[in-house]
């Protein structure tokens, strides 16, 4: 697959910090962290072909590498990048027409286990597809709703982590929130939620987004190898569910073919539903066709 990794533009420090406020009180205060990116970026070594896993006898598909295999490959690597669009992170795609993707997060945990039924119902009424990134804690708090969303053909379910941590192999922070401290912890942040959805719903989650959306390039490559490539965004639709309805509409006017939009569906007391309702109608009038990630990547 080839991806159009357009630069992440137009996100101010204020709106970047707001990216997380939809995920719980006090979790997104302070200035945005600085993107660390060498020029040119340091390449991440390609996987060692001698360490690839054998195909599964039951499915015929290649099994993801084990933690031990990943430690042997990446254990000595020191990441050189930290941010929202590090190497290996998908932020947009090359469209074949007027396609764009709406992604909505549900973070779970203190203050963020709500369900914006009005937003989801508006998508259903309009027949708008979306990829829903769900944290393990939110799924546990909203088990029945999660099952309903899985069964709805409009929606694709993706992995929003186990504890909603930034994905780091060295304990990097974002917005004051400590990230995973090692390759092992980063692996668990992805795979514990992956296993939960597998065991609870019989579902394999095809994409990953970290808590805060911050990731280093070593962790991003590991996620790719695990079959859950990291997907972030090119348009911030609601600034962590803090935007007013008018601000949501204004942000969404920037959406064009190939864009990936981020929003949240875990804050029912916000103005997200009202804002997206109008904004999505306006986008349809401009010819935008909403797809899921699996339909375009």
C-alpha cells in the first residue's frame, strides 16, 4: 500500500491540547508537546526476514511476530521521532474520487466513558460510514453498545489502546501524560485490547490509534508488524470534543478528498453531535463520500 502522508497543518497549540479533553477531565491541559523529527528522518530498519513468524496452520495467514521477536529486532533502537505524524503513521490517503474518512474515538476511563448516541444516530440516519477507535476501558463500560456498533455494517471498529497511553518505547510524554515506558509496555497497550476484542467479540481490529495520538517511529513500526498500523488524521474535527457546534462546522469545511477526520463519540454533553450533523450535510453537498479506513487503505 502507498499512503499520501501530507503534513499535519493548521493545528494550533490550543487545539492540539484540546485533542484529549474529550478523553477525561484533566487529561489534556497544558501546551502541546513538540514534534521531534530529524531532517531527514532517521530510517527505521526493515524487518529481519530471518525473524518473521510462520503462517498460521488454521488460517494460512502469517501470524504477527511475538514479543520476543520484536524485542530481538527493536530492543536496541532509540527512537528519533515523537509526535502525531512520525514515520509509519498514516494521516491521509490517496483517493480515487471524493472519498474521505471519518474516525471517531471513545477513550474510556474517568470522565470519558459516556456514549454520544445522538452523534451515532445521526450517522445512521444519514447512512454515513465511520471507523470507530475504541479503548478497552470504554468497551468494558459499554459492552452492549460495543456489540451493537460491531454489528452495524456502517461502522468499522479499530483499536484505541488498552490504557489510553501515548505509544512510546522510552516513556515519552504527551500533554503531561506518561507514555508506555518500554517496547513490552507498548506491545501490551496494543495487544491487550486486541486480545480483549478477539475473546469478547470474535473481532480482529485492523488499525491502531494511541491515546493522545502521539507515537514514536519504533512503536509505529511495531504496530505495523502486528497488523495494526497506526492511523492518525489530517483534520481535527472537534479538538477532543471541546469545540462548539460552530467550531466543528468551521473545521470540517477544510475536509477534502483523501482526508482523515478525527472526532469523539464518548462525550454526549458536548456540542459534537450538533456540529457534525450540520458539517457532514455540508460535506455531502460538496460531494464528499464517507468511507471506512479499510475501504481506502
